[in-house]
C-alpha cells in the first residue's frame, strides 16, 4: 500500500503530501477495515491497566482515541505521527469527541520524549517506515518506564497478503513507472522477517520479545473499493499523474482484479500480520 522510501526526508515528504492526503480522504474506510486491530490494542490498554500510553504512527488518531477510552479518565494517551495533516485531523477528532487524547507531529526516530514517560507503547501499522528502526525503537525504549510493555501490529510478507498487493500486480503491466518494493526497506512489508524484527528490538533495548502471527478478517463497503485503490498506495500515487485514458484503463483492470475479494456489497480479505510484544529492559 505504501511506496518504499530510503530516507527520513522522503518519508516526511510522502506523509505530509500525497500519502497523508489519501489516508485522510480514506479515514472512515481504513478505520472500519482495521477495526479488529484497534480493538486488540485497546484491550491491551485495559488488560495492562496502562495509564500513560504512546501510539506510534497514529495517523488520523483512531487507535489513540480508542486507547484513551480504554485508559479512562485517569489516562494520558499521546499519538505521534510524522504527518502534520493527519495529526491535525486527529486533533480535530479528539476535540469533537471531547477526548483527552493528545497528538504531536514529529519523527519518532529523533523526537525528544521525556524519559520513562510511558507505561505502554502501541502501534497499528505505524512502525514499518523508519529509515533507522534500531534508532527509533531505542528512542521509544528511553521513553518507556521500567518494565513498560510494547505491543505493535505489523504486516507479514507481501506473499501472505494477496489483497494488499492485488492493485500493484494488476497495474504493473499498465504503469511501467510503478515503484518496486525492496525487501527490508522502509514500507508496508518492512517487518515481514520475524528474525529481523526480533534483532531490531533486542539491539534497541527491548526484552521478553514475543512475535506471533495473527490473521484477521477485514471488511469494508464495496462502494468504497475504487476510491481505495485509486487513492492509496503506490498505484494511487502514480495514478495522480496519469492521463485520463490511462486512468480509465487501469481502473477497469484493477476493479476486475479485486473480484475475488468482493462478496455482495462488501469487500472482505484476511490480513496476515505479526503481533509483536516486548518489555522494556534496563536503560538502552
């Protein structure tokens, strides 16, 4: 769904530009699509009785808002994202709901968090885009209190997620300038290798690492499907610059490619992910 990038400047440009706008436009669809992961993380907030929660890569704020509800009146939940437009939407949502959730636009790799200020660090698909993941998770370790818990959700491999790669596979013959994913590079499937993820966490000061596969059923209205694949991900980015004839051809081809996932008025697919748990060790 997301273009492979090579440095923090490119990530900031991407998420403060086209990708950020696309996720804002698709907010309702994406929140519905990934509701089960939001519920899982909120359940962790309740189960751990965490009060100081950090949501990494919070986007438009849905998981942070859910964490704030789970933490209750005494909770202090902070969402952080590199995308200023998405954080602005998250703040507006919090204000509208009267939520205590707070949001900042900053780079997790370099942001000066107050040391030992969080009891729980969570993320729904927000940790795969770091140019230097060891630096990012080491910074999160410094922000975590003693024995604080980390729980994040990340995608497994592209091969295990045919829905997430359907648009790229179908569009590749029609869009020769479509970016090619590089294994291990920042992007949606950067955490596909469980052993690499464990190594990153160990090197950055986290212990008791447990990485388990989870497969979640996801669904959203079929009427949102064309908007999904024409706005989000690498295909959506390339289509923004395509001429109208190319757009029509690509849209027709892609819509047919998604037929296996359409069931009546719903789009349904299985999301193959990792549930990554760890606990803060002594200061990294």
